[in-house]
C-alpha cells in the first residue's frame, strides 16, 4: 500500500477527521443557511491541516510520485 498512499499515515488520518466535519456541515445545510460561517469553518479547518502537515513534514519525504524537476522552474 505504500506505493499507492504517499506520506505518513498521520497525514492520511487528516482525511478521516475532516470527512465527519464536512458531513456534519452538509447535514446542517450550513453552506446554504449560514454561508459566511461555513466559509470561516472551512478556511479554519484547511489552515489547521496545512499547518499540521508543514510542521510534521520531515526533510526527504516524498510528496509526489514523480520528482519535481527544478530545471523547469523560472529563473530570475
């Protein structure tokens, strides 16, 4: 399974934590009834997940299947 799921299992558990949150917000029809609060909760959850991944990332871990070639990056 390591070939299919890149990254540590703790990163994949983020999906397991976000799915019930999104399901609950959808069941409450938050995205229709109270859109501003929905966006605030969605943005907050996204930021927490991004910060968690950035803090827990270890140098040398695979992020993508194919290596990112630095030759394709623009130069100044």
